[in-house]
C-alpha cells in the first residue's frame, strides 16, 4: 500500500466502509502488540496518534444506532482515512496469514510477528459474545457516558491516565470475563506497570468497539474466509483514490 497522507474520498462503497471498520480492529490489535512488546516509553508519536483516534471513535459507537434506524458510516467516527492507516497496513499484511475456519474459531499458537492478527481475530469473536450480554452492554454504555462527561475536566485529553484506566476497567468487566481470554504476549517486566497494562486493555477495548461497528455495517466472519482478495483490492483502491486526490 502506498504510504501517503490520506484525504477524504467523496463516496465509499458499502464494502469499503466495512473495510475501514475492520481496519480499526486491526489497528487496535497492532497497538496492543506494540505496547506489549516495547512498553509505553518507546511508543512513538504515531502510535499515540492512532490510539487516540480509536479512543475517540470507541466512545461514540453505540449498539442502539441501528435500532434507531441510523445509517452508519465508519468515517462518521473519524476525521479522515489517515486515522486508520496503521490498521489498513496491518490488515493488508495479515492477508498473508490464511483466513480459514480454523483460525477464526480457534486461534493457534503463532510466532510474534503474527500476534496482532491473532488478537484481531479474537476481538471479532469476543464482540458478538459481549454484545449478546445485556449487563456487558450496560457497562460499556456507562463507561462511555462517564468519560464523555469527564473530558472537559481533563482538557479533552483522550490519553489522560484516568480515561485509559476507565477503558481498561470496562474491558476487564466485559470481554475479559469471557473464555477463552485474549492472552497478550510481551515484555514481562513491563507488565508489572499498571499504566502499561491499562493501555493494553484500553487498546483491546477500542478493538472490541471497532469490531462491533464492523458487525453493524455488515461485517461477517465468512468474509474473512472467502473475501481476502476483495479486502486487498479495496485497500489498494482506497490508496489509489487518495493518491489521485493529492495530485489535484
């Protein structure tokens, strides 16, 4: 994929809209992996930027949107496609790992390079179970409302430790209660730091929310089994569209 600053396209197809939501899941998975392996001190500005965009989106993704007849578009939750570049790149790279029924139903042991993909697939599985539980949905809604009310107090700093901690707690009280849990591999010393573990769990929470959006805009596991060529095609189409916009 061409590494360029993306601009906003005029229109996206339904499939491309779904692709961007899926990219959000893979972006969260990659950020989870980066944090676990390198720690907070080595997370660069780009990583922080991509994480912040996911947090902003995750606070506004609601299960009631479809029930209220809203037509959802992934870019309604982001400023521009540029906010999801990390996820698009990670998703494209993951296509080299075969998506099949076995990997979707049960994540095998994978080398470090493939861990983000395993996290992403696990989040797609967990999302359905979480949102089938009314108590879990209530916890997520309450967390969203609490943080949105507190943002002005924190000068709209989405990366404030208290906000990260609240997101991490929401993940612990919902998805982390479901077996099999996502086991994140990384630096053992870093896991002793609560801010480190909070950020990992908060990353997973944003991935859970993006997985929910993906399902809301028509995402289904079968698309990952038989549609990987379409996924790559759509990623390249979006990148080509952005390149044409820049030339104008």
